[in-house]
C-alpha cells in the first residue's frame, strides 16, 4: 500500500493535479468533567506501570506518556482510539471524565502550597490535578488537562 507522500510524489506537475494550499488553525482546549465533545482531539495519556520482574528481568516502576486520539465521550467516559499500547484484544481505552488530570511537578506541589489543595481553577472550571507524588494510583490511565486539534480554515 502506498503512503500519502508516495502518492503526492507521483502527481503530475500540472497545477490541477497538485495538492491545494490550505491553512489550519491550531486549537488548544481544556478537558474537564463537563467538557462537551465536538470533534476528535489529540490527547496525552499517562499511566504508572508498577515495578515487576518478568523472566528474571527487573523492570522498575515507570511513568509512561502516550499520545492518543479522543474519539468521543460516551456514558461519562473519554473514549480513546489508536492507542497501540494495550494488548491486541483492547483497541480502546476508556477514562472516566470525572477522574483527575495529570500535571507534572513542580506545578502540583506549588498549587498545593499556594491554595492548600490540588484543585486548578481556570475561570469557572475546576480540575483536580494529580501526579506520581500526589494521589496517582498505579495501572490506571489519566489524561493531561489539555487536548489539541488542527482545524482546516481555508483551502
């Protein structure tokens, strides 16, 4: 199967056969418990994989980040596609919308020192933040609070 670039390279040099110039707008959105889904978004998931020994090999605990596509929200859960992380029988990862979001250090500890808790407030949106030092369980996926999209604005 040809890749997109292989197809483009074979196009005739005539103007009518060339890809059209387009303009896209980069958009950043804040995920939260009441987020209303309108189109697929790129998100970053994070999971703590606990320490384990497999076939005598020692694998230390690891914080793992993975880019995925937020495909939809269904029954109060973010439904993530194209994850290529889990076993082959599971092509979808579901994360409850009410779960906290991951934020790295020192942001969470600074927030807790300044406000007395780990709640981030942006206007009228409140988001609980966690990380490996603050209340984050092992073997459970969480999302970073921001998602991204490219929106075609002009052809």
